[in-house]
């Protein structure tokens, strides 16, 4: 009984907060900015509360951090770009230029 | 002390061998950042020319490739500086898609995630992803539809880890523009990775 009442109360608070707080669209922009600058106290509180009630934005933030952490682990350039690399034509042009220079 | 690699001190430089040994590597490094084949080829050529001039200072200390990548980094930044000066970001600049369809919902929930685009849980760690070379191909393809400057700003920030101020100076943009670009790149890339990598992995 008490559990049921608690759940109902929680649901109402969440619903009310979601209406009061910045939307998901505004929140994802703040999440991105939080990776660039320190947010003001008000922005931090709004973000914390929004994340508390919104799993989607929570995942969004986790994903941005996962992308950053993965990208900064310095993958080899060959992994990013498929194909052989320099075209034969470019290779020969550079070779000629370097020979002239020598 | 590092072992001298390739040419030993005192020997004359061999740019033909540099081209054979490191040309493709340097090209891929440059093309991922510049997103333009011609510009990447030019950067590689300028790197070798600069390396010939600076060869005395190198003299086989450390890895030849690390030394060349160090020069190439500067050439890539030079290219961005030139491009930023030649085509300053105008009033109606294109920072990338705003993807407002991600947040289309009937009232009263307009502005909240649309179910079709809402994030799902990803079951992955950086350590696993780094090992998957096919992940990086998807990553690169996902950046391709973005405007070149937005993709470059994202790469400088998230791959190379440059500071916001440095990127603004290099690309001749204001910090507010940079934040919009990074936000749009992240919004787009996250969704694209989810569709083309994480949902397929399941």
C-alpha cells in the first residue's frame, strides 16, 4: 500500500518536473556544452534534475562521453580510412617534386 | 635513448623511401582530418619537403614516422588556418543539421525525445571499440555528411583533444559557433552510430 502510494507520488513528481524543466532538446545542447565549459549553478541543477527523470538523456550523455573516450584513444589512421591510401598519380607527383628538390 | 630507425645519422635523407614507407600512413592521417583528398595530398607533399629541410635536426633520433606525423600535424593546422581566412564563417553559416525531427512530439511533449530517435542503451566500452577497425569505418562515414568545417572542428576536439580556444583560433570562428558545431556533430554522430553500429551489433 505504502509502496503503491510512493510510486504514485514519484510518478507525479516526475511528470510535474518534466513539464517545468528545460526540454530534452534543450538539455542535449547543455550536455554538449558541459563538455566545453563549466555550467552555472542553475544550469547544473536543471541538468541533474532532468537526468534524474529522463533515461534517454542519461544515455545520451553516457554515449557522448564514450565517444570522446574512444576517439581520444588514438586509433591508427588506417582504421578510419579504407582503401590503399595515396593514389598512384599523387604518389608519382610527390616523388617527382621530392627528386627535383634533392 | 631511442634506437635510430631508418636512416642512420650522417647519411643523406632518402625522401623516396619515406614516401614508400610512410606516404599512405600520412595520407590517411591527413585525409581523416581534412576530409579532402587533394588537400591531404598537398599536406603530405609539404610534410616531406619540410622534412628534407629540417633533416639535420632530426638525424635519426627517435621514430621517423613520429617525426613526420609531428610535421604533418602543423601542415594540417596551416591548411585550416588558410581555409578559415579565405572563407570566413558568414551570417547564414551552415553548422550542420539541427535534427529537430529527433524532438518532434505532439503537445504537451514537444521538444522531448521522439520514440523513433530516442537513445537506447549501448553495451560497449572504449577498450572493445578501439579494437574494432570496422567501428572506425562507420565512425568516419557518419562524419561525412556533416559540413567540412563542423566535421573538422569535431575531429580536432574529440580525436586530437585540442582546447576550444585553439580550435576557434585555427578555424577563425567564435566560441559560440564552435559550441553549436560540436553539439550538432555529436547529435548527428551519436544517432548515426546507434543506427549503423550499436543496433546491428545486437
